[in-house]
C-alpha cells in the first residue's frame, strides 16, 4: 500500500527522483494525488498495468488535494489526480496544468457512531445533519488538511449556517488523511465526512462507524451536494523537468475504455458495488 507522507518529505523525495529515468532504465512518472485514491486501494489495483505497458514506474505521493496542487504548481509532479473541481479548473486557468480530463466519480457520506448522539441517521441532506451535529455539540472529526474532502466539508458547514472551528471542543481538526481521520472517528465515537470508497475499503477496521447520510450506495444518496468527481491534469511542461510525454500517456491510459472498465470493476466483488464509477469522455461516448 502506498501511504501518505508529509509535504516536506514529499518535496524532498520528488526532488530526489526528478522526471526522467530510474537507475534501471525505467521512465518515472511523478503522480501527486488525493489520499482517497490511495487509501481505497485503487492505485495499487490500477497502476501495475500502466507500469508494465509503458516500462515505467509511477512514484505516488498521496496527500490532500491542496498539497497535490502545490506540488504541481512547484513543478514537483508530472501529473495530478484530485477531486476539487473548482480548484482543478483554476489550476489550468492559471497556467499550471495543460488540460483537465474527467476520470471518475463516487460520493461523500456522513458516518458516525452507532449510538448517533445527534440523531442524524437517515437525514436526507448532509448540511442538515451537520447543523444537528453542531447543535448537539457531538464530536466531529475533520480532516482539516486543505483536501478536496475538507473543502467539501467546509462548503457543507456554510450551507448549514454553522461556523465550525477548532475553538469548539466538539470540532476536531486533525490535519490528517482520510484513512487516519476515519480511524480517529471510529476510536472516539465521532462523526466524519468521508468519500464512500475509502470508507468501504477500510470498513473492516471501522466497526464502530455507520453510514448516517448517503444510504447504502450512491443510488440511495439523495443529496446532490455529495457527488464527488475526480479529474486528472498534466502539469505544464514549461515549468521544466516535467515528463510531459509520460504524463500525457498516463492521462490517455487512465481515461481509456480499458482502464475505465477496471475502475468500474474495482470493489464490486468485495462490496457489491464499485468504489468509483468511470466518467471519462471516452467512456461516456462509448
């Protein structure tokens, strides 16, 4: 499993493995991505096929979306795979990336302890659930890491008319990835916002958490605000040291019908549903 590490160490490692070839002659692609693609197991499932087809090694840095964007802006990644649509479009508009391509989607859900102290189980909209959690001052675990999930959480608090800050004893801003945040929520009886894919992938280790908002599958999720699209963007080669040829090859491979079929199949055997749903332009046009 590829694990998230701090941004400082990330930059040092990426600087040490500059774009180009490894010592054994493989091309090296530096992929900065959100923790959900890593913590769900999706990358471990997908990437061996790309590496074999392209005689390449993919060096994955799984961090919050904000950190992944920062790595791209600094030219310390060749391609980014993230889930914060407005920030992705801004990344391209500001000249840091060449183009954004749709890849896939899943959804966000609100999870919490079985005892449900805020009585939010079955609530149709996440913002209503968050308002009830705040009113009850029930513990809420926030990633607090400038990730796509954190950005979504902040927008939901705004929709709820609640200002949630670490100054409130019930609001825990962790500065952690999705997996670590879920473990904290499981151990402390806290509520949390998570993408469904990571929650399902780690559910065996989360016996104390249940889905409160979002239902048992994306088809049962009544809140359109919880849709979670992912996009892939090659970093602008004008930054220097960018393997744009390999980055473009990765985007073409990731959005191809064959890889989209792999995405659609991931998780079905174990959970009875995909952890991500294919959504590339090529997939939609098939």
